[in-house]
């Protein structure tokens, strides 16, 4: 089983790393530098009858103007919960409510807001780097267990871990390039 078991361990780790990279790309897509986009609210979760539910599942979100988001809850009783969730988020936006609809004005980026967004995306990037490294560490632990159980040789484990390290480095490079592109977008607007 040795090599097959190691290939499976490395393959699963690569899959987890790819998922972390894709999650980061999605998050960066949701951060719009000064423009309104429903994707800005993708990470907002609402307490919907005891369940943390994505905002998109309890309301429609439209963009009638370049700097305005309108949130129309399907259940009017959710307006307050949505408002609280947006205020608690790291978006730095204050919703205006008329009791039935919430409006979010997206202000033009100030120097302070650009710095805040940059800090936020760097924090998200670091969280995803940690997720990638956790995948590597878990794969390393599983590979060592295979060697300990006599299912793989030490040399095969070492080669697999060298390959995994190269894969880890590539994923982190991709993550960093996505981060740099987003930082440049924030800086230029």
C-alpha cells in the first residue's frame, strides 16, 4: 500500500489546499473597493430561528446604484437581525432601515478605509495560509503514521513530504499573488 497510501495522503492535502485558495479567491471577489456588490455580503450570517443562515437565503440583495445595496428580507421580522449582523461584521457599513428594507450606502474609499480594507484582506490571507499549512501538517502526520505502521518506507515518506512542501509553496504563492492584486485594486481606486 505504501506509495498508494502516500499518494492518497498528498492528494487529499492538495485538495484541501486548493479549497483554501478557492475560498480566499471568493472572499477577495466579495471585497469591492468602493463599489456596491451583493458579494460584499456573502460572509454575513443571520440568526434565523436558531440557525446561522447566509444573508442571501433570507433576503434579496440588489444594486440599484453603483454605491447602494438594497436588502429586502423575505420575512419582515428579520430586518433587525440583518441590521445587527451587518453592524457586527467587519464591513464598516451602517445600514439604514425603514422597517421593511435595509439600504447600505457604500462610501467612496478614504485613505483610512483603504488601510482598513488592506488590514482586513491581509488577515483573511493569513487565515487561509494557516489553513494550507494545517493541511500540510495533517498530511505529514498521516504519512508518518503509515511509515510507523510499516506501510511506507521512510524514504518514500520523505519524498512525499518534499513533494507536498513544493505544492504548499505553490499554493501560498498563488494566494499571495491574489492578495497583491487585491491590494493594488484597493490602492488605485
